[in-house]
C-alpha cells in the first residue's frame, strides 16, 4: 500500500467517522425535539384545564356571593323581628 493509498484510506475513514457522528447527533437532536413537542402538547392540555378551572371558580365565587347575600338578608330580617 502506497502513501497515497494510505492517505486516501485515512481520509475515507475520517469522513466515515464524521458522517456516523453526524447521524448520531441528528438522531439525538430529533429525540430531544420529540420530547419537547410532547411536553408542549401536555402544557397545552394543562392550559385548557386551567382556563376551565378559572371559569368554574369565577362561577363559584358569583354563586357564593349570592348565597352570602341571601343569608345576610335572612339574618337581618330575623334580627329585626
């Protein structure tokens, strides 16, 4: 094997190793991206649930205010009798 052939073989080996490393890196990056997308999907679902809970708590506060108002009126009427 001549020196030129050795250099060509070494260059081919180096390129092959770099291609393999690049493919491994791309695979890892794709996995990280899938993980982030899954987290984003879960966060979107949680945002919807949080909005529903907020609306329900607003409705509950309104109902509680009405109940308290009725109780105050009843107690005031009873106190006046």
